[in-house]
C-alpha cells in the first residue's frame, strides 16, 4: 500500500490591502438584485447608456431608490455618470468590470469574454 502525500505548492500572491478593499467594495456594490438588473439593463441598451428615468420605469422602483443604487455603483467605479440638463445618464465602465474580473478571478481573466 503506497502512502499518498500532499505535495505543497506555492499558493501565489495575496492581493495587496488597497486592491482587496477596492475589489471588495466593487463586489459588494454588485451584490444586490436591483444593481445587477441596472448593470444588465445598461449593458443591453443599444446606446450603451440609460437615463435614470428609463431605469425607474424598467425596474418599477421609485426614482430615489434607483438613484441610490446608481450612486453606489458609480462610487464603486463601475458606472460613469453624465449630467444632461435635469437627467443623469449612466454607462458601464467596461474597463472597471474587466479589472474587477481580472483581480478577483485572475485565472479566469484570460478566458473572460469581457
């Protein structure tokens, strides 16, 4: 009977403190049903952006609630906000989502379609 042994291998490097805080904040921002729907709706938009009023109607949520979710996503660096008159328009910061994917899941980043 042969003895099987664990052959330790180097685990890789840890994410540095500032980077792990940013990744955690971005993942927390995405960890909400309404915010995931917001990202999904904006991603599907032909223009690549949506106005707060479009999102309010689609999500069946009050405008202040949608604005709060948008602020969380924008503060986390995942959305870009552009003010046009009375309304704010939001688009996805694709480079931020790609960076999040690469930092949080480095081995899967090469296969990512983003």
